[in-house]
């Protein structure tokens, strides 16, 4: 039987080996860097594999990201051209991300940072309860994750808009698309949620220019990738008061270095990349299906466009 190669910084190889063995008895499961005979490897299941690690596998047919994002795969300058690239599209991960987005939107909406500061100062100071229908939440990136997050927010009565590269029609969401409509989208985003894929076009998108086009006092939530945010620009916008707060789950360097300003900034909540972790129990079925199809010479589901990188 052909073999698969596994490598991840965050996921347990033993857990994935067990889950896939349950679905594909006798699966030849190899853990990088113990590749064995490289001619055997047809499927690679990876998260942040070192550059060049896949270039010596002549029969590799499919590279699967252990997550929704594939930017870590395309960041490899020696990525082989032949294999297909796919990602996990898992309803469990979509629900987890929607919960995380909703949690952080509600945290800002119901003034939790302000009440935490009042508690620290031993001050009893009730504030007016905001009107949900008047709170405008804008989601950058309306793929599977953005769509599910939008549905959760709409169910509570928030005014939700979404921006994407191409036009989307999603019930209850005011749709913006393309570069020409980005400014209009930003102008009505009291809370900006970034769930974009990281590509050459979206890298550094949350910079001083974009932040300046948000309403004064807006908040920023990033569950996409650390490369979307220009850290220095966000810090400057927070310090100036134009941006009132930020909740960040992803960073340019992970783990976030202990000396980074975000850790101690009073307007920033740091999350350690936990918004929508990969779940082996729910993800193994589609990975096993992709392995079966790959070994049979068929195209698996959830392929990404190598030109667009998502």
C-alpha cells in the first residue's frame, strides 16, 4: 500500500495515526522526518512543514493542510508543482470559529473591557446597554468560516456586512466585494472581523490606511492570519484612540514573543491561536476519504486553486 507522511507543530501524530487506522486498517503512516522510502509517499498531511521537505517525494499526489489555511504550504519556496493541494473543511471548525467570533463581538458590544477596568478600580458605574441592531459588524472574508460566523451574529440581531473578492449572496448579510467596494464596507464596520485567507493580495491588509477608514472607536478581531495585520499600525491606531480595542488569535510569529507589545497592551486581548483548532475526531473522515481517492488516482474534495492560493 502507498504511504502517507504526517507532520504538524500542533497536532498529535499518535492521535491522527489512531483515527486514520480506524478508517483505513493497515495504513502506512509515517511521521516526518522518518520518511522511509520516499517513493512510497503519495499523501502528505501537514501543518508548517519545513521548506523543501516535500521536494524529494517523486510520487506525491496530494498535500493536505491540517487546517483551513494553506498559506503555510505555499510559503515553501521549494514546493513541488505536481501535487494537488487541499484543506480541511470541517463543520466542527466552522462552529468553533463562529463561537470565537461571537464571544469577542459580544465582549466588545457589552462593554466587558470597560467593566473589567471599573472592577479593577473598585468603581460601580452602570453604563447604557447598547442596541444590538445598531451595532454594525463587518466580516472580511466570506468563505465557510465567514458565512457561519455571520449566521451566528445575525441570529442575535446584529447588523452584519461582509466583504469578499467576488460577489456573494448570503441571507441577512449586506454584501460588498472587490477593491472598489472595500472603503464602503469599512465605513460601516463598528466591529471588524478578519477571516480572510492569507495570500499576496491580503498580506498586510489591516494597515494604517485600512484602520483609518474604520469609524472612530471601532474594534478589530483577527482570526485569519497574523500576516494580515501590520502590528505597528494597529498599535498606533490603538494608542491614538481611533481603534478602541483588538482581539487577536493569530500572529506573525507564533508563539507570540514574550517581549511583544501586544502582551501588555491594555486594549489588546491575546489568544494563543485557539479559535478553531483542527479536530481529529471530526476531521478524520474527510482525510480518510481524501487518502482513498488519492491512492485510487482520483481527485479529493476541498482542493484549493494553486494560482489563488485558497
